[in-house]
């Protein structure tokens, strides 16, 4: 594809002797199951999956505008065919600049790498054990793993994060089960949304599930798992809606402190290049271990500040209407 959108950088360097959301790093990489279809059809499905991640909602008209007269493979960088448990998959990597250019040229809002965290409070009463929470490390492997797999798949399909409580007791401890007195204090977790589900076994193969103000009844685990998937497939669009970047563009100034090596400058440039909310940037000064940039961004300054706060390699020091101050986290 010709005329790819390129993030512009102007270097004016003066060398002198210095939300709780997370970044979805694999945003432009997709993995889908291959059924009875051609490679081109699988690439089409992969590209549609990527566009759905970026839009944060289903919209066939916008999908057509973004694809325009191009084939899905025109946006493709690489693809690989994989086989796992006798199931075939296609892993595709799409070119960020050419994809985002289509959004920008058609004035379509998108969601950057900064994505919401949904904390899941799922309590299970299986009729045999004490009620327990579904935690990061499954206790009851088959049942809990099935629930976790549902949310792992939605996470990859939609581009957001579902998190479970951390196991705070050894699995060999007889007091493993959830106790009301501790209740996995929510203050220790950072999240943007909270979802609570109560699952109760009513009979050998019958279940009830309470979500919100609704109680649903099922004959069999599979029926219940299917409903959980459908509910959170739709809920994911709501979770993502607040992360869509505003269509307006702003110019902001950001200053990074404690930058004292060429390697750190290179790291900063790499980070800024990966932030798709930045249209272009220029370095305006670099002295006394401080480097300042002018950024032209998609969305608002507040949205950009949230992306800085959530970035794994950046720390927000302070911000005002005129200046954002941050630093690079040393690893």
C-alpha cells in the first residue's frame, strides 16, 4: 500500500552534560482458528478482528470505510500457520501505520493500546466444597480453567484485560477456601470496572448464576459457560467505550526528567513511536538530564495522561494545563 501514514519526528536536540488501564502490547497481532476456509478468508477474518479491537464496537459501515478498495492482506506484515491439539490457527501481524492511516483519513475514532482492566469477582458453590473464589491459579482445575479460558479468549478478541483475585494462600494449606473475614481486600487491586458473578450448583447437572439483578438457570455447565461468554462479549463493548480517543487533535508539551544517556533517549523515542495516540512529535530541548517534546495527539490531554500513567515503562510525576512531567522507569 502506497502513502502509508508515517509518524513524523523533528529532532532539535541540545546536548548538554539529563486510569489504572494497561497497554495491550499485541494490539496489531491476532490469532484465529482456521475452519473450512482459504488462507485469504482467514486473513480477512483476522483483519476484521483487528478493526473490531480498534473500534471497540461492531460497525459494518466503518469496517467498509477502513478497508476501502484494499484487500486485507494489503495491511498484513506477516502471518504464520500453527497447529495446537490438532486444531489449525492463523497468527497474523498487521502494519500499524497503514491501518491507523485508514482510520485517520476516514475520520474514524479508535482505541489506542491503553485498555481497561475488568476485575472479576466470581464465587462458586459447587455443592461439595465450601464456596470459593475463582482466582489467578485455579483450585478446581476443569471448572475454573473453563471460566478463565472464556475470559482469556474475550480478552484477546476484544483487546482488554480481565483479572482475577491473586491467590494469597498456599494451595497445600487446608484453610485455602475463601473466608468472609478476609474477602480478598479489593483495595489491593487496580481496575477500571468490577464484575461480580455468583454460581451455585442446584443439582447433579443443574446450575444457577446471578449477575447484576438477574438470576439465570442452566441444565449443564456448557450452557452456562456459553451464556457467560455471550454476556461478556457484549459487556466488553461497554467497557471499551470510555477508552475511544476523541476525534479532536491537541498539541501538548511533555518533559521527561533523569534522562542521562543515549540509551534512555532511544528508549523514550521507542515508547513514543509505539503510542498510537501520538500523531507526530518533536524534541525541543535536551539539557540538564531533561528532555522536552511537543506532541500532536489524537484525543484529549486527559486521555493522554491516562496512557502515561498506565504505561509500564513510564511514571507520571505531575501535570498541569501547560505541561506534563514524567520519567522513565529504569529496568
